[in-house]
């Protein structure tokens, strides 16, 4: 195969035809059915490698919360553990031991009353962890109702409309009514008083998010718990709280240690977090931890006799990669409390400085500043009517930046915003380059006679 730089002088015309990249006997590569015969591994690699070049650059993807950078030593461990199945606890006892150490570390970090008896497990991400947390709430409520001789057929779960789609899935898959508090005015997440208003005897719990996917803000977990305490005093209803700490459970302990959002609040029954977000691991690991063994009903635990051992499992999947759990432990060991603090504080410093620079451009209004999660949302000034946030998002795509634009839910469907997620590996340098590109694109957008992209024509963005 001859590679030629496009500007290199080309000789006679026949040489202009492209050299065959792939030395295949048969002409084509079927896309939607199995090829009839084998092909050399190098060819299969090259074909797939080339196609993947069209994917975006993960480091320029400020849409995702998920880690796009890990240290080479972590990558080495991941490569060494790629063949380990997390469920084979008997065959890979040290990987199993590392998983339970991680649960103990998180239980301790989130102030569980007895981290020595930590109850929790790894999952594929926060979605699975949220399902498990929700299932435990539902089962506990069903038992309470059963014990009181009351019907348990109409469970509901109270949350803000800003919840991530995993909670819609939970409600749908497990037949739980979602009771959603809408956004109102400048309030983009769940307020304590509105949450309490929706609770009744069929409420299995309240979900509080640390922090919201829409704008990076922390929901007031303590206020929500206090309001539920009051509800219990007044009505006897005892409604537990699950904290969806997908991102924040790996941020707040390090940079907002005084914020009470975790098991310090007796009403918090369980917490989920994504190891692959601010836990700083590549995609494929989440965590769910209960405040104690009582918060996880025994009958949800399966005792699996596997490879000669009897082990407890609580998970939706059976087989799952062990490598990501090992990578999580690598980060815990390598960074420690101080290191996580340094990483998250830097991300927040970059986020707040970047949001400040964007505000200084004069055309945008910040909805959040990136001073809770290192994540902020911003919208266009209300008098800008010849281009939209969707146009801005598209203009930034020309330079490879993936900055999502999206419309807010009820009652703020009038509001469309852009969001930037600052993660490990996103430096002040990169932030300045993003602002420079925005500055370069704005004069063109300002000259545009009317909007080109709206929510319907913009690149799809799903939370
Ligand atoms: C608040 C919140 N909960 C849950 C999830 C789902 O997490 P995962 O992608 O780890 O399944 C997300 C993802 O962005 C999130 O932001």
C-alpha cells in the first residue's frame, strides 16, 4: 500500500487511481450479513478502523459526562483484565475482593453509618445502579404495605422533571408512576416543598439529583430530607430518599465536603454514582450503595451457586467486564482523597473560568456557572432572534467541538440552551480554544438573516 500526501506531485493519470487499500479476493465487504469467508485480521482491522475515523473526537466532546482520558497505567491494567468476567468471583477472587473494597471505600466516603458492613455493588453505569436503588425502594414499600394489610399495586416515585432518562426507564420497566415536578421560571430542578406536595401513602421514595444533567446544579438534598421529616411528623408518612449522584457523588465529597447530601442525612437510603463519569474511569462502571443492610431487602439478593461457590448477587446483568472495576480501584489508590480533590477542583476552575469567558462575549446568558458540578448551561440573550443555540452548536461542530443544544422540559419548553461538561483532561488551554472558536463564529452568525437550525433540525441530543 502506498500512502501519498494529497499535495505530492502526481505522475501519469493511471497512477491517480487509488491504490487498493484492502487486498481482498472478493470485491466487497458485506455490511449487514456475515461475510461468507474469513478475511485477514489486518484487513478486518483496517476496514473497521477507517470507518471509525468518522466518529467525533472524544476529547472535544463536551456533551458527555463520561471519562475520555485515563492514565496509561490504568489503560495497562484495563488491558490486563479485559478477559475477566466480574461474575466469576470464584475464578477471579481478587477482582471480586477489589469490587468489595471499592464498595467499602464509597460507603465510607458517603458517610454510611457502618462502612465496615458496606452494602452495595458495581454495575454497568448509573442507569443500572438507579434501577437497583429504585427496586429496593419499591420492594421495601411493598413489604410495609403488606405488613399493614394495605394494597401495594400503585407505587409512585417523586422527582423533578429534570431527571435523567434512566428514571423514566425505571418507572416504565417496573410499573411505577413517575410524579414529576415541572420547572418553573428560573428554577430548573426539584424544590423541597413541591416534592413533598406530591408524596402520599403510595410514594416509594423521592429521587434527588446531585447534580442535574440539564444544568449541573445540585438539588437541595438536605432541604428535601428536612421537608420529608416534617411530613412524617405531620402525617406519619415515612418517605425515603434515593440520591442520584451519577456525577456529584464523585465531586461533592472532594470539593464541597461540608455539603450534606449523603448518608449523614438519615433519610437517604441509597446513592448511585457513575464510576465512568467523575469517578474518572472509561465507560462501563457504576455503583450503588445502601446506607445499611436493612435498606436492601434480602429477597432481592440472589444466591448463585457458581463454579463451586455460593455468592450473593444483586444486578440486572450476569456477565460483566471486570476491567472497569479494577480501573476504579486504580484511581482510588493512585489519587486518594487529595488527588480526587485536585482533579475535581481543577475541572471546576476550568468550568467557572470558561463560563465567565462565554458571558464576557456579551451575547449569552449563563443559567449556571459550573460552580457545583463543573458543568454549565447557557442560552442566547433574549433579543438575539436571527440565530439559535442550535446554530451555535452547529457552528462549533465545524471545528470538531460537540456542544449540545437542547430544549428544556415543562414548564420551560420555551428555553433552549447549550451545555458544557468539563471533565478530567479538559484544560484551560482547550477551554480558551473553544472560546476562540466561538468568537470566530459569532460574526458570521450575527450576519445571518434568520435562524437555520432549531430543535427539530439540530443534531439529536439525548440525555
Ligand atoms: C443524573 C444522572 N443520572 C443517571 C445518568 C445515567 O448514567 P449512566 O450513563 O452511567 O447510565 C446520568 C447520565 O448522564 C445522569 O446525569
